[in-house]
C-alpha cells in the first residue's frame, strides 16, 4: 500500500497596482485589497499640466503619500501628461470647436486609466489593476462583464462603458459592493486621513475655473445668433460650445413669462435655439443616433429591448435598439427624453449589466 504524502505548495500573493487619486474611494480600495492579502502597489497619475496653480494635484499627491504611509504600502508617481493632452484634452477641445458637449471623464477612463495605466501596471508585473470606481464585474461563462455599483447614487458604470472589454478580466473594483457612507465609515474606522475629504466634481482639468474663460485660452469661437423656436432673433452667443441643451443661465434673454432654455443648436448655421419653459416640447426627443460604439455584450437581434441613459444622473429608461449598421446605432425610447445632447454618451443596460454604449451624434 503506497503512502500519499502531502504536496507542499508555495502560495504566491497576487500583485495589484491600484490608482490612488488622493480621495477616500481609492484609499479604501487599497485598504480592502491589503486586508484581502494582495501585494498592493499604488500609482499616482499626473495627467494634466497645471499652469496657474488652480489644479489640486499637489494636494492630492500629498494625500496619497499620507494614505500610503498609513496603509504601509509603496507608491510611485507616473506621468501621463503627454498622453492625456493628446488623447483626452485635444479631443475635448476638438468637440468643443464643433459645438458639441463632450465628456472628458469617459475619455480619461478609456485612454488613460484603462489603457496607459493598465499597460504600465502590467509592465510592473501586476496580476490586476484596481480603481476606486463604484462598479462591479461578473464572469458569465468565459466572458467578464461590467456591472453597476451597488450604490445607485454613486454607480459609475456610465463613465466606464468605453473601456476595452478585454481588460475586465484583470480589473478589480474593491468598493463596488459598498455604498458611499459605508466607504467613509470604513475609512474613519481605519484612521485613513482622507475619510472626510470632499468628492471632486466637474471637469477634472477645469476644476473651479470658469469654463468659458478656460476654453477660450485654447480655441476661438465664432459668435452667432440666438433664435426662438419660431425663428425670431433675440440675442447673440459667443460660441456654440458655451451652451448646452437644457441650459437656462447665461443666455442674456429676458422678457415676460417662463424662463428661456436652450432647446437645440444648429451647428451648420452657428445658431442657438431657445424656448420658454423647462419642459418645452422642443427639448424632448424619442429617437437618437450614436457612433463610437463599445460593447461588453453586443445585441445580436433587432429590435433589441433594453434600458439606457443619456446622462450620468438619469434613471435608466426603456428603449429599443432599432439597428446597428456601419458602427452606428439607432435607438428609439419608449418615452421622449429631455435634452438629448450631441457629444454626450448613451449607455445601455440589461438589469445590472452594462451592455456598452456610444457617443450621441443627433
């Protein structure tokens, strides 16, 4: 009778490179990874070259250093300024020049965090990258899919719809199953110094600066007419990019009755179209066209029933994907949607699964 000896195995800790921003979400993500036994290395990304001192990058870097000291994990800085300018900032300016309303956060995730940062982490021998996004992943058969974060008020899958699906098998979202209050509580209980740091809001590289003043430093715009929906000229605008659908402030148009809102932009004629009332009928549309598509789970038959949102804070709306042809999707909503804005994104869902999305054209 032979003896079966115990096989000795050496357990290798998985290496995770996490992007630390200086905020509480990524800090708690690093904490949870360390508690789960991962070999954690932090990277702080410098993405935008600040020229006037209004960008909080130095404060964020100081907070990252303090957090890593508290967690006893190593951290390094990596410079993606060139890549950010080329693939995010310049595209943002190009869309502004066309009169669109771009979303640079989506571009940043696609091009920087889940491309250049991902590649850098793999070069360092990482098994995974991690971020502080409120998202989750789910493996169905051999495919990894993107899921909403558990906190409906913080779910960030909308901003991640454009990332390369192949990266998901090597991505961890440590706080995706938590709510924001739970994250702050964990941070406070573990003496993480940024537990009460305010969330950053707005366009990252503009910060608290005036949008119009900032953008005008880089590109010029052609003034044009402001017209009512009836075709009456009632004012002038300084550039189409300074106005977005659903906007009320900054039009310089008064008069009796309800406030005026931007209901459309005629890019060819360089005109801003306005109507009275927050819910003016011209603000609502049922059908849209989008391109620059990215799919985690692409529909295989049409019409395809699902839900979608055309802005981050919107509740998912019932719709049908009518067709996908030559990299363009046609979508028909069950109910008219307010202020569908060219340059922004439409993101599709089936339950908690993010199917993918695209850039709204019209």
